[in-house]
């Protein structure tokens, strides 16, 4: 009897040990399989920008991110206060990118990206690391889902300016990175894109300055729809073209203070943006072009905004608004060899409000005193191994308006121009 008990006990222990070992092997195999499916790639570059301007500029990060020349401001002695030249050397655009790929999820290939640079969030903390992109992607056969921070869809990554300047053609090119949910459906050469966006680094501008609160308080995301078309690799000409629209509603104020007190108000201003673009590549040249009509585009780094048109309630001070409209285009042509020769140029113009405004004092936005702007920017880029050397000239002229009419169109303008000479050294890894 005792032997039988020991036999049963020993058999039980052996079974448990075998089962545990077998389970451990299966777990180890599963873990090894997951580790095999997971990958991490680190990439990026070191970049040093060396630039010189013929006058003071409206720019970010100690002049690095150039938008447009500062206006002519005459001092008591008649000299232009903003006419002084300046220069800088900066390496803050250097960046790191981490790309992770993992096992399939929901039948889709999964991946994620985190990318940052040392551009920081303001001049006060320049050189600090800041987030550029952070998103997760799921890719099925014809469908892609992206969730996280990435380029605004109006920055078409398949066809955008290849400037040496970090501004990538802004303000002529829409420039913004946004937290978003984006779906791309690609049945063959057609690509259908739908996206919902919030705002983070680049935001709308209103009476309280630049803030994402105007969009958040509207309780509606920035909405985008686009359709793209691309030829296949066997085509004689590589064509990528498309069109899109974006619709955004912001809430300029939640409260209004009048002589009789402070009141809650329900104010809204809507803005529609339309783009059309094309890229044609055929040896030895690539040609790109984009046209854009936009309303209240300050969050895209355009000189744009909105204006009050009417006081709806004299007691509370609640107002109605109209967006300021902006019309422009840019084009670029460059060679496809090494070295690369290219030239970028474009024009943008404030075409005012569709409705009469109350006064120029109740206009809000980014540099809304600019009536028009144009830019011509030739460049040369040479690559050798991991090293890139680049030189670019950027001539930008902005016409500042005055004597605004009831639709916010100027009666007179005064031009201000700047020539930037930019040299850049990259090392890619």
C-alpha cells in the first residue's frame, strides 16, 4: 500500500514537472517568436545651420525658423529700426527618430514612431529636446490607421518643398504637426484620406493670444478629407496629384465683460481650407506645385485670422465673426542627380473678409497686417556618403498694409524685404 502511494506521488510530481517544463518551453517559444517579430530602428541626423539676414525677421528660435521680414519702422532720425543685418549658427534642428515594428494586431502590421529634436518650445528653453512625431500605425492590405502626433494632412508628405530652410516653405506651405486620428484607404492608385485633429505646437490665435483652447472649446475637431492619385512604378512619368479640404470651427470667447457685468457667450467662427497639388518626376527633373485657399489659418503659420463683424447682443457683448481669407500658391523644380539644383517660389495674399468687419481693432490672428508676400529661393545640395552640404538663398518680400477698408483690405502698402544666405551641414545616421 505504501509503495502504491509513493508510486502515485512520484508519478504526480513527474507529470507536474513535465507539464511545467512543456509549458515553459511553449512560453519561451512564444516569447522568442514575439521578440523575433519586434524590431527597433534608430535614425536621425546632426545638422548645423549657418545663416545671415539683411534685416530683422519674424522668426522662431533666435531667427532659425524664418517666416517673413519685419516691417519698416522709422525711428526719430528717419532710419529703419528693423533694417539692421544679423546672423546666427544653430544645431537645434538635429534630431532622433525611433521606429518600432511589432507582431500583427487585429490582422494588421503594427508599428510606432517617436521623433524629436532640440528645437524646444520657445526661445527660453532652446536646445531642450521636444516631441515632433509620436504615433501608432496599423496597416492592412488597403487600409491604414494612424493615431498620434504627425504632420497636418495639409502638409502632403508625398509632395512638399525640399528647401534647405527648416520652414519647408512656410508660410506658403501649410506647416503644422497635430495630434490626430487618420484613416487612409488605398484601392489601387487612388488614396482616400480622412482625419480628425486637435492642436498642440501650432495653434489658432485670438484675443488671448495663441492657444489650443479656441479649438477645444468648440467641442469639434479640425476635420480633413483628401483624395490622392499616384501612378505605378512602371509608368513613364511618376505622377502624384490630389486635392483636399479642411473645416475648422473655433470658439473665440466663453465670456464677455461689458459695463453691466461679465456674461457667458456662445461665439463661433468657421474656416474652410482647400488645396490642390501635383508632383511630376521624370529624369532629370522633378516639378511640384500647390494652390491653397484658406480661412483663419493662423494655426498653419499663415498670416491669417478672423474679425468681429457684429455685436449680436448689446447687453452681453456677444459677437459674430468672419474669417480672413488667404489665397496663394507655390511651385518648385529640382534636378534628380547629385549635386541637386533646385528653386522654390510662391505668392500668398490676404483677400480680406467676405463680410464687413466692425473695425481693424477687432481683427485677430497671426501678422494680419501683412497684405501679400512672395518668395524666391534657389538652392544646391551635395551628398557624399552620410554627409550633406547645402547652400540656399531665400529672398522674401512682405507688403505690410494700412488704411484698411470695411472688408480688411488695405488702401496702401509698404514692402519690407530680406535676403537670407543659409548654409547647412548634415550627417545622417
